[in-house]
C-alpha cells in the first residue's frame, strides 16, 4: 500500500509540473539516470535523477536519495519548492521554526523561503522546483563537514 501511495504522489508531482504541456512522461526505476549532487563527497553524496523539466517554465521534478545523513545549509529558491517524502524524513528550519516532514508526507514552500534542512541516511524524496534545479546558497552549500548531521545542534 505504501508503494502505491508513493507512486501516486510521484505521478501527481510529475503531472503537476506538466500542466503547461500535453506530453506524457513515464519513467520507471530502470529508466532513472542518477547523478551525484555533491561529487566531491563521492559515494556519500546525495544523488538525484531529473524526472522532467517543463520546456516552457523550466520547472524541474527530480527524485533525490540520501545515502548518508546530511545537513543542508541555509538556502533559498527564487520560486516555490515542493517535497514529497518517499522514505525517511526531512527536518526544515526557518527563523527558528521547525517543520518535520515524515515518510509519505508533503511540504510546499513559497519562493524566497530561506531554509535549512537535516536529512537522515536512507531518506528519499520527489522534489518539484518551479524555478528549475537551482539553489541560492546563503553561505555555501554542503561539504564533507555536513555529513552525519541528521538533526540540528541542541
């Protein structure tokens, strides 16, 4: 049942990003082309597969997996960001307020929403970025020093 829910959420995410076009995009697990988000981290790097880029708006739907726990430093996106959590969880923080999105959960964040995140090892999500696969880091992206940090410091 959980797999059905995840596949349904994935389909909704892909169709949502497809609103401006009448094309059908179908990708099964064997069709995914994985890339390292942070190549310097080697096998510890989160990896992503782009599912679809809208030809008009450049909105990007991607799947991302986290082999190791990692802290994602403060950043923003010009337009909205949506996460559908397929496995594990994500903990987001903005101005001291925390938002925990658990497995099979959903979060929508408007554009210019400055946030940081902690993601445990094994987490997996579908992310829809309305402005394309772009991140505006406030002080730089994750490094090897951010690995293993699955929760905020106390």
